[in-house]
C-alpha cells in the first residue's frame, strides 16, 4: 500500500466570504469533531485563503440571514477589499500577517471607503431567517405533510449539493488502472436514490420526498446537533442552479409558517386536554 504524496503549500486567491465560512464548517466536520480526516487536515494545513468581499451581492445571496456577511472574515487568512485603484489588505491570521508585513498602512480615507463598501453590500441583503426557531420546529417536524408539497418540483438531480460550499458526502471506490489498484474518494449526494441504499438492498430514503427533506434537515437541524451551527452559508448557488426553480429561502419560509401553525395547534390541544 502506497501512502499518498504530501500536499504542497498553496494559496487560494479570491475566496468569497461565504465560501470561506463553508470551509470553516468543513473544518469542524473533518478536523474538529471526533475522528480527524487525515487527508483533509494535511491539505487544509498547507492552504492559505485570501478573500475578496462581495461589493454587489447577487439577488440570490442571503449570507446575513445565517450569520455571515458580504465582507465576513471567518475562515480567511487575509481579506482584500477592492477600492477601485487599490486594495486594503486586512490580515486575519499569522499567515496573513506574513503576507502583508512589508506593505504600508492603510490611510484613514481608505479605511473609511472600505467600511462604506462593506456597509452598502450588507444593507443590500434583506432576507432574515430565525434559524433557532426553525431548528426547534424541525426537531418534531419530520413527518409533517408540508414536505410532500415542497418536494413536488424536485427532480433529485443533485445540483444543489454539488455547488454547495458545505455539502461533503462522499463515496469510496476501488478501481484498476493499468494493472494497478487504486482506492479513490469521489463526491456523492444525498439526492441520488442509491446514496442511502444498504448492501442488503434496503433503502431508508427510497422516496424523493425523503431525500428532499434530508437535505433541509441536514442544513438546519442535523448539523446544529452535530457541530452547533447550521451548515447553510447563504451563498445562494443552489437557488441559481436548480433546474426546477426551487428557492431554499422560500422553502425555509414555508417550513417556518406551516410547522409553527402545527406547533400552535398541538399546544392548544394539549391545553384543552389539561383543562378537561
């Protein structure tokens, strides 16, 4: 068995804050909770992330609704803000400090322009999500009929998962290449019908609605249980790429309304029974 080569140091330039936040979430999955994924950790330790804020957020962006920001710094080593003819470099880690140590200090005018750019971008995003309330409702909302209605348009193509910065499900396959065996890790998606099929043939998520529900539950419930935060960073890519036009913001809005209604009805029924 041959060990994989040690990864070389690399710099990723132009990382958007939502992507960097996604990498921070992946850090928790692969290096911060329980067993450490050695291959992920090796590459991560050799990687420097240089970010670029979003000066004009896309209409599908909603990072501020899930704790992010167009000029967010989480997960980054260095943030470069474009001022038109120059950049303001904000070091965030020792790696970032090493990059900018020879650069002159930003002027007060440059820092003011940087803040104005950030504030304008943040104000452009108006979507808000009560993630704590959503998690509370999802804890008991697994069997609600609203899932059937929400999943009708979904074709289970997996596009949403393949463009998501935090989706990380994978499969391991053994292949033969030119007489040599190789074990490979390949991307997978919970939206494919065979994803959850057991060797026995049993499939706990055989229906389209169960797979649609799983992704929403994973983003706003399961990961909160596992790592203490939602795993949606509000990048909006799943909205842009969905061939069926499914908007996760609308999905969340419907869930909050319908599950809240059911929760209120159950609470009222319990009070009536106690009164009797």
